[in-house]
C-alpha cells in the first residue's frame, strides 16, 4: 500500500501510531473458533482488575489472543486493498468489530451495574483497540483514493456532493425496501437499526467539549434537537423505542446485538474513533454531514414500507421525524459547520471531504448487508410458514 499522509503528519501505514506489518499474525488459513474467542473476551472484560490478571495469563486470554491473531491475519494480512480476500472472511470481520464495539461502548454510560466499568481505563483493552484499529483503518483508507481528494476544491466538493445526495436517484436496494420488504423483513430492519437508534447522537456529544464559537454552537444546537431539548418524550431514540413497542419487540439497548452485521458495527466503531480523537474532528464533521444530508431520502423508503404494510404512525414515527428534521440539519451542517471549517483549515479541509466520502462508503456497505439480512429473515419466515402448513 502506498503511504498517504493525513493532514501532512500521519502516515496511513502507521495509522494511529501502529505499523500494520508489525502485527503478530498467523497464516490466514488458520481456522479459529471465533465464538469461543468472543466468549473468552467477554469473560476478560468482566474480570475485576483485568490489567493485573493479564500479567499472569488465564486460559481465556490465550483463547482470545489466538482468535484475534487469526482474525487480523485473515482480514488484513493480504493488504489494505485486498477486498476480494477479505470478503471471504465474514466471521473474522464480525469477531473483530464485536470486540472493538464492546471496548468502545465503555465510552458511554448505560445506567447498568457500575462494576461493568471497572476496566474502562484498562491498558490491555486500550492496546487491543489500537491493535485492531491500526490494521482496520489502514485497510479502510486503502479502499479510497485519498490522493485525488487532496486535489479537489473542498468547499466545491462538499456543496456538489451534498446536492447530489440530498435527492439521489432511487437505487435497486431502495426500491426493494420501499416496494417489496414484508413485515418479517421490517422487523429485522428495526432489530439491526436499534443498536444505534436507541443511543442516537451519543458520539456527537463527545465532540462538544472546548471553546465556544459559531461552529461549536451549531453542533450543540444539533445535539439538543436530537435529544429533544432535554425532554425524554421528544428525544429521537424515544421515537425508535415506540416503533419497537408497536411491533412487540424488545426496547432494551443491544437486545438484538447478535443480529447486527459487521458492516453496521464498523460504521458505529468508525463514529467512536473519529469523535473521540480531536485530530480527526474534520473527518467526523464530514461524516456527520453526509449522514444528515442523506437520511431523508434513505428513511423515506422505510417510511413508505411501513405505510404499505399498514403499520400505525407510531411504527414509523422515527423515520418521519428524521425525514422532516434532517432536511434542516443537513443544511445547518453544510452552511454553518462544514464550509466554515473548510475556510478555517484550508490546508486540512480535504479531510472533511474524506470523512464525507468514507461515511458514504460505510453507509452503502451497511445498507447492502442490512438488505441481505432482511431478505434472509423473509426467507426464514416463509420456510416457517410452509412448515406450519405442512404440519397442519
């Protein structure tokens, strides 16, 4: 992979201070038991005084480390742009992003047992996160032409991209969700989306510390609206809970974690990474701009599907709220945040475009994975129905 420098001072090949080639990885043909490795990792995270324990490694540590090394080899050893090879290792992708998510979620407070946060400052967990992120981010950046982005005019690129993604041509995937998805598929869609929908905008809150200025004030205004102005009944995640309630689905956070594809987890992990590291603030803004701009068109397909299925307004209220509000939010992000930042940081403004393009790629990849999962749920429901008829 050709080394590209972020903002002139961070090489992709040494992304987040970790050289990809320095990983201790096993042969990619090694078949790890990722389920066992995942269970071992959960055990380690729940171990009191984890950093003391890993100095005298328990069996769980060996099982997890073996799985981690094998997964890193299977997914990333072939090089940053080796997409074809990586696509054959879905289980490795899923394992890595589940591990990364479980570490990242410690940045948020879930109103659960306080002992769950005993290891939030763990040096070992921090090393694991850096180890995964180092390989993963180099691979992700290798999928984009960052050299071309450096030569684009940032403000013009952002205006042009935003205009196109505000009213895009309906894709085959969009037509499927809008016209063909059945109730079983809609339930699967809600299950997957609930992982992020029930804690919506939480990563945005991590970016708001610091001095006040017009940009900071607009970002704060955006967060306040996402949080319903401090009223629980108006918070956007409350509308998502209402959709789940209408379909007699669980409203507990992470209730459907096992159903979430790695591509969706990757998008959430990306938001954690960019929002937690102030050096990547411009990339975070670019990604948030794409999200706010593109949501109305994307969610309109889900809203139309709910209407076609005869669901109540409460079962589609989250989509309708976002279609209405994010039309304003997208313009706020472009006019009052992204463009002023591009003017303030002319040498690094291309990173806003990078964040935008990368978020679009993440969203498209996630959308394709969700569509596959939705179709799988519909097939499972159809087979079950046929089996019930045969039994009758």
